[in-house]
C-alpha cells in the first residue's frame, strides 16, 4: 500500500513489523532512571524539564509491551537523551486515551513525504510529540513517587536523606549537637539504631554494638557478684537506726550484690591491640562513650582486657609494666585475663581492680 504521496508505507508493505528492528531495551524502567539521575539533575526535582537528565515519553503501539523501556535515543547538540517507556503513558493498549487515538497517531507516523533512507525523518510526529510533552512530568513524578519510598535511593542523593535522618532520630543522634564527630561511634549508632531501640537491651545486642565501635571481640557477662560496703551512718544499730526487720536491718557492714555490675571482656586481643587500649586516650574515651550510650550509668561496668595466650610476652626488665603488659609467671597456653578496670563509665581515667 502507499500513502497520499504514492510512497510505499514501510510498516504495511515492507517486511513484518519488528522482524529486523533492534530489540527493546533489556533493562528495568526504575533501574534505568536511577542510573540517569545525578545529584544535581533529578526527575521531578530539578526545577524544569530542561534541567532533568532525560526527556521521557512513549511510542505508539497497539501490541502489549514486552519490556519496560521501548528505546533510548541519545540527545543531540547537548540536549538530554530521549527515553521511550512502556510502563505508563496516555496512549497504547494500557493507556487511558481511546484506542482509536493510538491508531490515528500511527497512521500519521506512517505518512512519508520522501522516499529513501531518510523517509522516516519526514513522518508526522507532531501529535505524538505533543502527547509526550504533556506526559513527561507525569512519568517523571511516577518515578519520583517510587524513588521517595526507597531507602537505597535516598542514601545516594543529596536531598537531606530522609531515611538516614529518621534512623538517626531513632538512634538518638538526630540533632547536630548529639553527634560526637567520631565517625566510628556515630556510624555504629546508626547501624545498630533499631537493635538498641528495643528494650530491654540484651547482652548479644550490646556486644555487637561495642564490637562495631571498638573493632575487637567483646563479650558481656551479666550478674557479676561483688561486695558493697555500707557506710557507717547507714549500718544497722539495734534500737538506734535502720533496725526494722524486713525493711532496713542488715547484719554486717557489707552486702553481696549481683544486680548492679556487669563485665565487658575485650579479646582475646593481639599484643598491639592490647597496648593500644592501654596507651590511647582516644580509645578510652570512645569506649567510655559507647558504654554510657549503650548501657547507661546505672550499672557498674568492669572492663576485663584479655591478651591472647600466644601473645603473652616473656618477663624482661624494662620491657613493660608489671601488672599491665608483662607477667612474671604466665600459665602456658592460657589467655592473660587478670587485668580489670572499674568505673570506666566515669569521665576520668579508669581505676585498676585487684587480681581476680
């Protein structure tokens, strides 16, 4: 058949449509637009179609789509590329416009005013271009609605990253004043935000958080027993003070308690890690902040540093500090775990506890 100018219509009298055409773009619509977006040029947020990374539209077809994207055409003379999509649009079998409008558009596209290889450039695309001009923003906002609900999109964009802001609020670091400036601590808080938000906080969750901050193995031991000395004014005196049976009377000057102390075991550590914790004030401050954040100040926290058995050095004069980094008679094959520090949650140098 021929058109009004008596030129052959390639889509009617030529080979079967699509037999020799390049295949449709084998990519997902959302993945393609995500790759096209940059921090400065974003669909629906750039301030105008000319500032967005691509022009969005569709092709005229009567068959159902076999892929999300019909074609991607590079832009000319600095213009953005053109992306023809199949997932949404005004025309076609899935569109809201009557199907005869699609047939009419395809009829206009089949008109040729010249023959030869350039005949396709003379097709009447005016109405299709008008439709695509209208629905460019519709398609862009369709993508924007999907992207705004995807956390993986937010973390790669510079729009304030709403998901990260929400997670920081859950972690208790939503305001600038709550940040420490230490990326290791702030990053660990963000990473474990939902875990630490659960109450009560289990030893497993606490140990994982501290391992992320300190980057060494950490174990939390609960209900560590200790003797608590009772101040003399609070001790029981029969007939004088604190002598109510079942309410305040205590026999003796001290009580045994397992409820108020927990122990952190760091290690087994290499000798380099062991010495770093002993000498690095920043490491102690990081540890103190992490312990207070994760466990509060209600408990008495004891830190036990464990040196791996194969890292325990021989005792030599001038080679270390007795009771901290060298041992007179270490047990072969046993980790050195007798170095303990107390009051590590207090904002001053921790105190060493006696052998245990």
